[in-house]
């Protein structure tokens, strides 16, 4: 379904996020490090709504050359919302205020030791993106109808885990969890479904 990048779409997506019953955060001590990513919505092509996806720089110490949503580790005392907004500025030059946030999705635990909070953000000035070459090799706009295709996602088995590995197919590329899992849950939220993704597996190369 095509969604024009306008106020009506913004309010519809904000309403879908508000209606989503996010799993509560546990206050129990965790060995996982807190992190946040931005599911950033902006315009694509003829002003259709899209989300921003990056290809990580090849010289990074961790997860180099992998597809990712903008984001990173939360600083000490920093909320996931503040971390997502800071990372958007650092990676893509997008300076957005807290009122650009439309909602939060479920936390996702990664094999590499992070607990990621996805933050849905409306970037009205997305055309001013300036990727930081120290972190981002390229930035891509993916129209929301691309994540809503029936064949956009699939699930495969691997010998190293009993959990299903999720994959997002886009223009000949395979995008894996955690990124694929978070985009998948966002797709489900847009459809009004409270689909959980924490048990969806990542490929072995993403475990480190």
C-alpha cells in the first residue's frame, strides 16, 4: 500500500505505534548492553514514505559492511529515545527533536550482547541527509510498500540454532536480523498485528 509522506500518514503511523502493546522492560539486572536504533521515516521518490537503511562502513570494528538501521549503544544514563536521536545526528546528520518520535517497538536481544530498543521517528527534513563516512558506507530509502510485500521476508533453519532465521529480501540483497527482525515487527505494527520477534534468530556471522 502506497503511503504519501504527509501529515495523514504521520498520524496514522503514530496511531498504529500507540495501539501496539509493547512488552514491558524488565528491571532485573542484565548482562546485555542497552542500545537503540532509529526506524526513520522520510520521503522516497514521488514523496512516498520510506524508511532509512544504512550499509555500515567496511573499516568498522564490529559488524562491518552489514546492513543496519541507524543506531548504537546507549551512553551512561541515556534513554533509548535520546540515543536513537543522537545516533541519527552522528551517522546521517539528521538533527531531530523528541517530538519527531512516533513510538517504540519491543526490545530485541542480540547474540552479540545488546538489548536493542527500536524507536520510530518521523524525519520531515530527510532530504538533508549527510552520511558520516566514518560510520556509513551508503544510505538507502526503502518504500514502506517494499516491506509489506508478501515475499519480502522468509524464514530459514540453520544447524547452529533451533530458532528460525529471518531474512528480508530487497533488490537482490538479503538483510538479516537484528535489522530484519525489527523491520518485520514494524511491518506487523503497521498492519495492526502485535507480532513478537525476540525469538527470531540471527545468522552466525552476526553473533560476534
